[in-house]
C-alpha cells in the first residue's frame, strides 16, 4: 500500500508533463474574422436628433465614441443640470442664519437637553475671603434643608423627569 502513494515530487512531475501535453494539443480553429465596424456618419453633421447607436458598437474606437458623445452632450437641451443632482450644489457658501433664529435654536437646545448655556469667556477666578466661604456654605445648607422639608428627594425628581 505504501507503494501506491505518490511522493510530492512525483506528483509535481506528473502534473507538469500533463500540462505540457495539454499545451501541445491541437488548438481550435480561429474564429471567423469580425465584421467591419458599422458605417458612421461624419461627426460635424451630428445633432441631438441623429442616431448615435452606431457609435456605441464595441468595434468603434473609444476615442471616436467619446467625440460623438461629446458632440451629443454639447447641445444646450442636454447639458443643463435639472437641479435634482444631490451633490452638485456648493453648501460651503451658505448664508448665516439670522440672530433671532440662532437664539431660538440655542434656547431649544438648552431646554430639550437641559444643558447650561456656554460661557463665551472664562470668568476670572476670584479669591474668596474666609468669611464669604462660611456664608456660601450656610446658603447651601439652607437650600438642602428646604429640599428635605419639601419632601422631594432629588432622585425622585430625576426619576419623574426621565419618565
């Protein structure tokens, strides 16, 4: 049984000989010669009403086909954009929105997303005197007590707003 196995080199040699024999096999007869390209009208006499189908034949030279199409699409009836092209406009040159519209949009953005208004300039940091810090802390504690007394937990308020 071990004798039936073909070594990699023996297989390679056999395949090489088979491909050489296949290459020496008789080749099929060449196809009949192609018909000449269709009769083409002169380019200078073409107009949009002319028949351009002869120029679309695969046997016509690509350069000649392009010249015929160029002639066809140079007609004003065919080279005017219809306005339906999505990417034909220049959106980089848009006019600015009126200030009233910008203010309304900014208000809606803050309202719907609960975003604090952006500060245009950073406020300079002011050093706070120790007596002022104590007053601020007292105000914060008073606000906390008022919230506790009202019976509304901040988490409850947040949950109600989310639903």
